[in-house]
C-alpha cells in the first residue's frame, strides 16, 4: 500500500500548487479559473518547463519567498511572464537574472 500512497500524495500536492497558482492569476489578472489554468499550461508548454514547477514558481513569486527550492528554468519563466504583476520588494525580484533562478535572500 505504501507504493500507491506516494504518487497519490504527489498528485494532490501538484493539484494544490496548480490551484493556488490559478488563484494568483485570478486575483492579479482578474481571470476566470479556466483562463488562469490555460495560461499556466500554455506558458509551460511554450517554454518547455513542467507546469507544476511553473505553478510553484508563480506561487513562490507571489509569496515573495524566492529563497525557497524551486526549479531555475521555471523560476525564470515565471519571473519573465508574471514578474511585472508584482511590485519589486526590498530583496528585488526584479534583479533576478534569467536562467539563474530567483535571487537568494540577503543574509
């Protein structure tokens, strides 16, 4: 039974991340849920990144938690696609370099 629990939990986690990312786009772009889902999927396909990784990067961007462990390619795509929707904070999401992920928090 343990064999089946992990993939199911992974699917739940991925679905939750996608739902949250959709909510971010609904709030910021005034999209309907289906429009937000389509934008995430099309953006992931266009940039050849995993949709769940992209959704995670978008949520991380919205939370201003750029020190978290996220996929660098997905982070660069999220920043270039949706970064303008967020006001740059003191740690400066706007200063992340494409292809290098998001900047680590200042220590």
